């Protein structure tokens, strides 16, 4: 009685009249608010936490796009969803969640997306349009049981789905002429439930006689184990203050002419930068491989000693260079020039064994003899050159 008392205005001295404002707002206790429907969610889904949201689909801060067992409710006059919002809802449903939408008007994008054609039109283009003064609706006998026909002496939008794909759509409810006004569409692991008569969720309808059972049965299709429920208010406020966060770039890209001009400018700028980089590329000089002058230095020093006639000292210098060469390149110890040294040097250098033996023998000869002839030092020089070429 306390709630029904909220439906009337005035005082005892004046005639009491019905507040006919249509808000569909969850806080409004007037006849055409949704206070009763919103506050009945917790008793119907005791395991779920109920949230409200004024953010566009996919931008929620209370539920996740990736979790399961969540439900999203929309009760509005106009479900004016665009393609991006519908794709976000589809992703949400496929992950194992349910979306329940009750609206008298579905956007053309929504009609195409759901594969159904709704009979409603946007009344904002028809300011003189009026709603009916009675409403009669019904639910299918299966899966519902008991009383399935409901009515009340209030307003009705009389919207319905005049085309549905029976291969993918289950009809759950009808208007008084037997036309579908409540349908189910499966998507992934979840479901879409589309309802075209939001007056059925207003305070006036639900509190009239036993009509609350319509609400209970209609929502019985939702998984009773849901743990999060969002009551959406985005579409009630979208026409006044869109909540979707869009940058200036996304706004520009909505217009085909501006989008084409912007893409052309970006492509032209990129092409200019690439061509300019190529034109101004700095010449990179060829870096020649460093020349090894150590052998030339040894030859110069050798000629100096040879011209002075100090053949023994020259032989020692040539020996020192040869042993340093072997230690550096082949990592061999040169302290003891024995058979092991000759064998290891042969395998590592690939030089002729006879040449190596003659070099090693002459190195020992230099240390034992007091004088070395020019012919001997020349022959030693030839053997060393033969070794360097083979190694």
C-alpha cells in the first residue's frame, strides 16, 4: 500500500491523479519508474552482487569482460547501440554471461546484429505519438508454468519483433496479438534476451494484481548462480550525455571524407620522410682492411743486418720472429724444439715436415756455430718463406 500511495499526487481537497511521467529510472517510485524491478534483483539472485553503471558496454568498472556467470540488464525506451557497443556485448556474452535488454526501440545496427527486425520506431522523431492505455502480454507455456497471461490498465508501447530467425532464435513471449516480444539468442557460452515491452518492468505493471510473477518468470531464464549483476543506465542517458570515452581522432574517423583526407595526408607525409631520408643519406666510405706491416718491418731489418754482414745476429732475429709467429698463431710452446714440437707444428700448420725439420735444425745450428755465411742465411730465409706460404 505504501508503494501504491506513491503513484498518486495531490491532496485530500483535490482530485488524486496518476503521475504519468515515463522515466524507467531505478530510483523512481512513480508508476512508470523501475524501483520495484531493480530492488527485486537481490531476492531473485541472492548469490549475486548488484551494481549500477552509466558507462558504455566494455567500459564497465564493476564487471569484467572476461569472467563468467555475470548478467547485464538494460531497461530503456531506446536501445541505441552502435556497432562497437554491440561487439563489446557479444564478447561479454560469449565468455559465459547473459545480457537482458528490454526496450521499445532497437537501433538499426542492433536489428542487423541480432538478425531480427523490430517494429518499433524512434518516437523522438514523432513528438505527437502516444502510447496505448492498456497492455496485455503473455509468456510461452514452456518453459514457464502456471498463469502465462498478464495485463494492467496502463500504458503500453506495443513493440514486437516482426521477423525472427527460427533457426537461431527461441521465442519466449508474445503480445496480445500473438506476435513475438520476448526472444532468446545463443552466443558462445552465454545468451542474449531481447524484450520489446519495457512497460512490463515498471512499478505500475509489477504491482498490479499478481504481475510480479511475470518479472520472476521472465528473469528465470538467467543463470541463478550468477555472482554479479549490472543494472544499466547508460542507454537512458546516452542521448543527453554519452559516457563512452572517445578521443578527437576517433571522432574524426567517423566521417568518411575526413577519414580519407587524414589517411591521405599521413601516407603522403610518410612517403616524403622516406624519400627525404634516402636523398640525404650520408656517404659511408669504404674502410680497408688494416695492412699487416710487421712482416715488411722484419724484412727491412733483415736487409739492414744482411748489408752489414752480421749473418749470425740476423739469423737470431729471423728465429725470434719465427718462434713468435708459431706461439701466436698455433699456441705452441717453443722452449724445446724437439720431435713433439715438430709433429704438433706439422698438424697445426699443414706445412711440409721436411721444411719444418730443416728450419728447426738450422735454429740449433745458429746457436752452436760462431759464424754464419751469407749463403746459409739466404737458404734459411727461403725455408722460412716456404713455411709461411704453406702455413
